[in-house]
C-alpha cells in the first residue's frame, strides 16, 4: 500500500516553537515500521516557519509574507536535520522534496514531480515533503499542508492519506465546550460533513485546523483515496490506520475522480472573486455540465483578471456551487452579464468559465 502521512506544526513544536524531537522520533519510527511491512510511505511535514522563529529567537511570529518566507528558509534545514537523524536510526534515508501549487497545475511540472517521487520510492527513500515557502510567490499566505498532502496523495496515486493532528479525530461537536462530544469514526463519501467547514482555525504556530483537514479529506475522497484523521500522540497511529483498525475518523473514497488540475481549482487555488448566477445557469452547470455563459450571470463581486479562480453561487443563496477559472475579466463579465451569446459577436471568447475549467462542488 502507498500512504501519505501528514503532521502539522502544532503537533511538531512546543509552545515556544521549538521542534519536539520526541514527536519526530515517534513519527519516524512509524514510517520505518510501515516501510518494513512493505508499504511505500511519504511524509508531508509542517514546522519550518515555527522552527525558524525559534531558531532566530523571536518572541512573536511575524505575519507578513516576506518574513514568513525568510523564516521558513531558516527553519527548513533544522527540520530536515531532525528527520534525517531520526530516520537514520532505523536505517532509512530521508529525501527532501519542496513543492508549490504550480506543480499541481502545470502538466509538465506535475509529471516531473510525480516521476521524481516515484524514483525516490524505488530507491527505498522516504520523501519528506513541504511547501517551498521560501521562494513561493504569494503562496504561503493561503497554502497549508493539509491541502498539499491531499494533492500529493493524488499525485502519487496513494491508497491512503493519514492526517496526524492534535485531536483524536472529527468530533460531533467542539469537545472544548461540549463534554458530550464524541469522535465520528466513519464518514461516507457522500456525507454532508465533506461539504461544510468545521470550526476552529489552527494554533497560532500553524495555518491548519479542522476545516482544512475536512477540505483535505474531501480532496482525498474525490481522488479515490481513503483519508484518516488521527492523534499525533498515538505512537501506533500509522500502523493502525493501515491495518484498517478503528482509529480517529476515517473518510471513505468517492467514486468521483477529479484530475489534479480540477482538484487544485476546487480546493487549493486562491479565490479572487465571486459570480452570482440565476437558477437557469445553476441547472445548466450542475445538471448538464455546461460552460458558464454571460446570459446566466446576475452579479459580479471582486476585481479579477482572465485566469483567476472565482466562486460561483446562485442568486438568493450564499452556498458555493462551483469554482472555476474565468476566461473573462471582472469588467468584461460585468459588461456582458445577462446578454445572449448571439449578441456578443465582438468577443473572441463567449464563455465566462469554460466547462473544462469548472468544478461543481454541490450537486443538489
């Protein structure tokens, strides 16, 4: 079995942002055991920025993009050194791989990344993956490693995605405020839980939270991958998940299988605006899988250019039914909204969003 394991900053670092070597040793031991059992394993790890904060002795984590990128450059080598030492104790070789969202959008980059990761697995390495925060252009402020891990699972054709976090799994309610809250053991592929955002932003040392893990679980499910959310403090979490034992929350795979590019559009791309459509356009998009045309557009929100990713909602509802890459700027959409295609003979492109660049998120 091929498995992607992800661990977040809040689980990897203490309150002062220092790397917890005991956690890295525990995770590394689990990865090594999985390798010994014949599984292929990849790890997505956070913690570079938090490690950089501690490495420079800063009392407060900065919030501006440039500082975060610089801190990741300081912290990433320290993070990899810790993993290298921990895995070496089990005679395993760590291989650092840094990715950016563009690697999942550009077909050539996508194939190159996949081939490199496959070759590393053939060599018997354990790829240690992180976002290339130090040089990524504006990605760090909206990227998080839950999304990266789910996209990676699709990239390498993984069978399972294991998200190790600071909770036991997905609860029926917030356990911090509701003593009766219990862990949901299994979430079916069509469960509404995979379509709503959970509360809770992550810790002040990380960028994730349960909402991003639910989004990652949906990406995995729509890739045909089983996802598991489990506690990072469980020293046998990886083995238990691979064995199919009851552990945390298990999200079952969907029969829907999106391309990496559409997964990126749906879940990982930065949204730059919103287009509100009428009921007729909604039916055309959802029921018939058509492109979005100006005739069905009711309202345009935000300022965006051609190639931007936008959300699409239905008039009178706040629910997002789809996302897509626009073929028109916000100004052009505003000028042509409500007009029939026959009246747009002066335009080279008559689709607001082409169906090949559109992902339906809600089907009913």
